[in-house]
């Protein structure tokens, strides 16, 4: 096996693209970027000499996770260099090469510290890279708080969010559009280049449509903590779930851990939206990769959750508290249980999420000039290597 470190590329591999698989191929890395790729039969022998023999393994673009709170005992809200480094390495071991460090609903000072920690540490990570942050909350509907502490859920406050947005680190935010002040917040996010996602919400279909006009473009964790059909008088109308399915202006995400959603619900979302409008997210918390036990979602001021039987649940059993899966686990579920092919997987796990957070200029697909962020899978889809900017940051075994 390769030592963790720089790799110049691979030969005798199967390159996976969103629309095709190229067998008997090679790929060359140079200065942390993809320099060339093609068929082995078209390459000059000298070009192949320094490449590692992949032995017909699959090479895919690295996974892009736009919703990741933590792992290996650490959470983004711990706001320490050690915690962010731990999360980065934990998820690199699951095939993630890029993730958004995701916050939770907590006091203003906690969120500010988490943002500042990412600012200071993101250029020094040894695993998956962090191009920015996902602020999940604190601007939720209290009735759809999920596992977030209700006392920290609140209406949008310009005094809080303007300072967060102006750091330039907030690529993505989840909010409830029916709250007072949501319009101003959404429009400010659009101005700052932050993708607005709707979630933890009781919005009606009409309120979602208004939010789209303001600039919202995504929906957080489909079917979780959101409004569905609502009855007014004798008539039933749609909520956020129906709007997410029907409106082409909205992309969405699924937590494909086999616990949050059944395979048929995921198939329904894919059938209606298509893989260019759906991405897979972990929504992973600090219990990911850890033994069964009790773990905080968020900081120690957050919610104490119980990790057991491959999931994280609220102590009272009222619901789930994030997930404890990495992307490679969800990849296996999507391929084996939902029934998608490798090309569709490449879109759901890499290209589509990269596009959603405007990271597709440097990540999300195998293209010359993009970062050399790839994963290598054997013929049983087991993760062999995770490569970030041309360096092997994880090897299996």
C-alpha cells in the first residue's frame, strides 16, 4: 500500500464520470491538480511510468458533503483546531474530500467562535478540505427544531448574521422562510453569495414560492423537520416537502443512511427531481466512527444524544439526532439498496453538491485543471484511497 503522501496519478484504472465510465484509463496529477487523463492505449509510455497501478480499480471524484457537523468524537461547534482536524480526517476516511463545516442552533458567541476557528484552521487540514461553512440555524421554526435546543432557536437578527456573512466563509445557510425577518436575511445572503436552503420549517407552499422569489434555491434534509401536506378547510395543500419535489428552482438533499429515509422515498425524490437536483449528505454528528454511547450534538451546550444500532437518537426517543454515517457508507446504501449506478452516484455524491455550493469550479468531477480530489474503490466498491490535492490522505489497511 502507498504511504500517505503525494501520488502522481493512476494507471490501469476505470475513470467514473457523470455520464460514462472510461475503462483501461490513466489519470495524471500535477501540482495538486488534474493534469491529464485518457485511455491507456493513447498514452505515451513515458507518461505512464511514474503512475501507480490501480489494478482496474475505479477512480471517482471525491465526495462533497455540504452538511457535516462532526465525527470521531468532535463537533464543529467545539471550535478548536483539534476538533476540526479530527473531523477532517474522520470524513476523509469515508471518501469525503470537501465538506462544509456545519454549525447548529446555539448562542451567538458559540457560532461566532466556530466561524473564527474555521477561518484560522481551514488551510492546515490533513484530510478533507473545508471551503466554507453551512450555518444550520439558528433561524428555525420552533415546532420543527429537530434535535436542536429550542432555547437557541430564534428569529433572524441582523446584528448577528451580518457579521457572520461578511466573513466570506458562509457558503450555505438553512433557515425557515416563514419567520419575521426572513426576507431581509435571504436577500442579504444572495448579495453575499451564500446559498439559501429552506429547512426546519412549517412553511406553506405559498411561503416557499415567496422565498424562491427572494433567492432561496435549496431544501435541507428532505422529509426531515419540514412541513408536508396541510389542510385548510376541506382542501389539502402542499408544504415544503411538496415544493421541494415540484419546483425546478429548488435542489434538495437526502440523508442516505438507511435510517432517516426508506429506499422507496429516496427513489421517489430521484424520480421526480433527477440526480442533477439532488445530493447526498451525511448530516454526521460527533458520534460518527465512535462506539455506542452518549454524545452531544453540537457543543456541550447542545443536545445529548444516544448513539446505538447505527443511528443517533434523542434520549426520549422522539426522533433522530443527526446521523453517524460517513459518505462511503451512504454510497454503499445508494448503490446496493436504492439501486443507482456509478455514474449517477458520481453526480449525487460529487458534482451536484459541488454545484449547489458553487464549488464545481475546483471540485466535484474529473476534469483537467480541477483539484486532484479523487477516491479509489475496488471492484466491490470498498474505499482504498482518498486523495486530496494530489496527496493520499487516507489509505485502507
